[in-house]
C-alpha cells in the first residue's frame, strides 16, 4: 500500500499516523473562499462551531487544519509529544484505552493511541492538534473536497498508513469548555431561513405549506447537501437559468422535496431556490442523523445579521481567557 504524507520539512518523528481511518475522515481548515469562478466549492468543516472550538482549546490559529471524522472509528498514533482536543458529535474518546474527556485540551506522548468510538448523537467529530496538522494548501486552503479531488492529502479521505506532520509541543496551558457549551443534539430542528428573490415564484399556499409542515432528514444526505422528505412544494416556474449557489441555499427540485445545500455543494444550479438557511443552523443540520425532524421559519436579513453577531460575541466570551493565557 502506498501511504500519503503531509510534510513541510518537519522532523520525521513529528507526526501522527493513521491506524484506522474510520467511516470518513477529512482534513479541513475553515474552507476555500473566492475560488468559485474556477468551479471550486468552499469545503471546510460541516460544523464550524465545533471545529473552531477544537482549535481554540489549543490556542491554535482559527484556520489551523484539523480532522473532521464522520460517524467515528478514527484511530491515530502519536509519534511525539503534543496536545489534542476533540469536539463535536457525542462519542467515546480514549487514549491508550483509557477514557478521555472531550471539549478539553489533552496531552499526548510518543506511542500514544488516540481512538474515537462511534457517534451516539450527532454525526461529525473534530480532532485538532497543537498548531494544526501541517498540510500544503491548494488554492489557498487545505480543505478536502472529494468530488473535486482537492485539498487534504492528494484530495482524498484519510486512509490507514497516512502520515500527518505536526509540530512537537511538550508544554501548553490546559483549557476545558463547560458542558453546557458543548454542541447539543435534538431529534427536531428549526432552521431559520432568509427568503431570496425566487421566493416570489412560489405561491402563498406553497410557502405556507413549506413553513407549516415538518420535513425529515433522509439517508441521501451528505456534505454536499441534505435531502429532506415531507410535504412537496412546487414553484410556478420550473425553467430557470443556472446561477451561483450560496451556502445553505434551499433548492426545490421537480419532486418538490427540499434540498439544503452545504459545504461541498456545486457552484452553479438551476433549480428554484426559496431562500437560504442561516449558517448557524446549517451547522446543526450537518450534525443531524436520518430521521431528524426539520421545520423552517422565515427571518429577515437584519435578524440573521443580529444572530450571527450574537453568536460571534458569545464565542469570543467563551474563549477570551484562553487567548490571554
């Protein structure tokens, strides 16, 4: 087997190796922006809050590369001293077979085995290492997008034997996040939506049905988009010109079943779009398992802006003491 290696002239011992790749493990930074004219989508963590908190727990740069592990099963071996933090989905975390805490910074030594169990709530966990995994960016980002074969290690998911270069760190201040601030998971979600100009193409009765009826997350959901099933709604105009697709856009294909487009969405599309889901709620949706109930509620651009400002202020308050440490 040929092994991939992420290296930027680091010591050969300053590495983590992949002993088990889990269901789907991808290297991600915050995402690839400003490249849609080349047909390259954003990528980045499906749950930005959990990813950002994993890096913050280690005083990393907010754009430091980490691992997004979907469903679980990832196993890493440390070959030097460092610190890690694991956030996101609820799952068992062990170091050398001993239970370890999530949402906290943890010391690891050479030879330690870090293992993530299978998720019991939520779908995606994030594994950060002190100073981030060292990966060469492609088009200004390390974010892995499998469809485009770009980012990460040769545009691929992690595989057994892959080598991840890091910076050896032997001392650091330990940080921990109180449990009430961990990502919470529910069987029902309400997604706030800002209507777009194409909302006028849906009749009043169709829009009322969209907001009043529940939808269900289907197994046909992934990082590209979440396919929902429920009350079908239809657009008065089916023939539309293709145009750029925003994060969170809610497309309504001919079958009337909404698709919420996420990080790995296509850059262009021609299906009618009733609006876009607030990014904060897209992150919650990306953690939702099949069967989760979903409701939509309309909000204004001003309300969306306010929600984002409040969330940013809350995150800064939670991490202010860590930055100063």
